[in-house]
């Protein structure tokens, strides 16, 4: 069975084509729900090609999931494997037709996007132009790890957005 790093590397050019999703390859996360493992992110601009993907192999958060199950003739090859969190792996469709799996991943992402919008609304968060740059900063990632806790294997989305709001408030003059 290929490593998580090899699976991620295989999909680097085609994940968008199949799943309508652009991956942040420096940040291991579930390919269906998008939940981030909460591990140290790799700055992809500083790494060389396959080195980026080694970050995917250094954690147990994601599981290798067959698109077409072995019971129905699916192979243990990179083209038939994706990386999902335990919850998504358990709830993913196990059928002969890969179209159902691909559609499930695409629609799971849409549900997650709606969840993000709901959490943003609940926390009275209105995104600003500079926020996407803050999310990539090492200082914010360190703040997030130090000021949130893992619950049920991952950090809640609400904690992520709350930490962003706190970080912006503390560093208002520097980043905002």
C-alpha cells in the first residue's frame, strides 16, 4: 500500500479535475470535509517538490480510503486511494462505481463550505481582504496551535475562526 505522501503526490496535478478542490499540499487535511489535522504546516514556497508531501506521511490523522473498494476489484494504487479523516472514511460510499465516491467528496466539500459560513455568522466574523494572508503566516499558525485544543481528533472550526479574530485583535496595528 502506498504511503500517504505518495498518494498526495500522485493527486497533486489532478485533485481539482476530479474533486473540484484545490489542495493546500503543505497542510494535511481530510479531502472530503477539509478538517485540518492541526499539525505544523509546511510553507510550500520553501520546499522542493516531493519534500512538501512528506508532511502527509508524518501523521496518523488521515486514512487511506479506496475509491473503489478492494472487495469490488479496486487496487491498492495511488489512483484508487484518497486521504480522509476517520469519520469521512467510515461514511464514504463503498460501491463499484467511482462516480458515486467522487460526487460524495465534491458534495461533502460543499457542506463543509456551508458549515464555514455558518460558523462565521455565529462568531460575527466578516472576512477582510488581508485575512487569507494571515492564515498562511507562521505567527498565526503558532497562535492557533497554542490557543485552541483538539477535540475528538481535530480542532473545531469555530476555534479556528475564533483564534483568527483574537489574533487580529491582538495584532491590529501590525496586521490589520
